[in-house]
C-alpha cells in the first residue's frame, strides 16, 4: 500500500460519519509536503480540516509511515484548482465555469447540470451585428481537459 493509499483510507475512515464531506486528492510532494484536498457539499470548515489533520497525523506517526520530516496540509481546493470530481461539478451547478477542451478549444458559461458522463453548459454566443444568444451545450467529461469555476466580483 502506498502512502497516498493509506492516507486516503485514513481520511475515508475519519469522514465515514460525514456524508457531506468528500476527499478530492492526496498528494505527497518531494519537498516533504503531504497535501490532502477535501471538499463538502456545503463547504468545509476549519474545524473539519483540523479534525482530519489530527486523525491522519496521529496514525502516520503511530505507524511510522514517513521517515523524513514532513508537513501535513489539509484544505479545500483553491479557486484556481481545476474541478476533478462529478461531486464538485454538482456542487458548482449554477456558477460560471471555464473549460479547456481536448480539441484545443476553450469555452465558458453557466453550469446548468452535471451527470455521470457529461455536463450541460449555458453558453452565450455573440455574432457581429446580431443579438447574443444563449445556447445549451452538452459536453462529455472525456472531452474536457480542464475546468475551473469563474469568480465574479460584480
């Protein structure tokens, strides 16, 4: 079992009674930083991060899984972190997102729906001399290279 797999198991164990929380990613960096990205359907509190950190840290020490000095960081993905899981898309339904597609194109729009295989995006198309049109577009996850939530300061 790799370190990432063991940490994943420890996190899943800690949040077993919290169906609103979910693990996004576990990554051990070569500089000794162990990062656990968590999220929640209604957000993630600092208290939740601290509880997960204590649980994982205690077991890592007890099992002596990391021989060198390390930093354990538990947080939610930042606004610049790409969406990775269907559950993150569902959580961000109604928000504006930008997509980089595997064919090299980029698009953005309002995320209307997220399903197992695809998302539905409301794009605004503007042609010269014509009124802007709102078009619903279904995009398969396999076509998406990267997607990020757009932050509006309006």
